[in-house]
């Protein structure tokens, strides 16, 4: 059993992830910004905690993660203004990484996206640019942190039924069901061989447990 904190606990992927972790015997806390979402989170078996990570400083986030063995970053601004995107997807994510180090929450799984990185190629005039820049910065910060990290980079998310199979060798992104993304997160938390790796993936033909191995 591990004590796992999901940041962004009311997101579609997080709501699918929490029951998988609870069923596996873990103690799961889901951090949410809106108190109206507490019941939705509680129904997953996770313990809801209300906190605005964008407004929380390093000390507050360290306290939030004080009892955690593992952290899953599944939060996002969800578009909107570039300022909000940078505040959540870059600045809050980076603070959460530093907080995990301070709280000695050694395992950290970042949900990024297929193609993320400093060479993302998104034009500055594109509305996606702020998100691409924010994720590149947060991912790079995590790679330099003293944590047992894994970065997951799923392609376009769908609401299709899960297949339990992915392609983690593709050069280009296509799409993948959110439920399979949740299953990949649960699988990498249980697989030490994913530490220190970035796993980019689409839906595919290889069972998840096999596909995430080097």
C-alpha cells in the first residue's frame, strides 16, 4: 500500500484513476479546487482535499504532500488565458515538484502530452502555445529534480472505451482513451522500471504492463 496524492482530482482521467488505485489497496487523496466536487471524488473511494494549487505557495504545497509516498500531477488550467495556463501548468506544477522533494514524496508521475518539450514546434500565435511552453518547462524541471519521476505523454484524449493496450513506440501521436491513460498511470506507479523515463503513447496492440517496460 502507498499513500498517493492526485493533484487535479476532478479531471476526467483522475476520476478514472482513483478507483483503480483504491482497488489496488492504496490510500488515495485527490486534491480539488472546487468544494462542489467533493462528492464526485468521494464516490471514487479517494479522500477529497480542497486546495487551490495555483494560489498555494511552496510551504502550503509541502504541507499538502507531507504524508504522501507518491504524487500524480493530473491538473491543468483547461485552456483560457495564457496567464492562467502559465500559473497552473507551469508555475504550480513546478512548485508541486519542489514540494514533493521537500515532503520526501519520492515518486512523482507527471501527465504531460505527446510531443511536449522545448522543441514542441507550436507557433506563438497558436492558442496552444502557452500550454506547450508551460508543459515543456514543468517537464524539464521534473527531470532535474531529486525524485523517482516518470513523465507520461499520451496523445489526444478520447472518451472511447478502454482497450487495455497501448503503443509506446510510435513516432507520432494519434489518440488514446482516457480510461487507458488512467490505467497507464496506475501501472507505472507499480513499475519501478519506468522511473526516470518519459513514456509517450497512443492506443495500440500491446498490453499496458508490457508496453511500459523498457
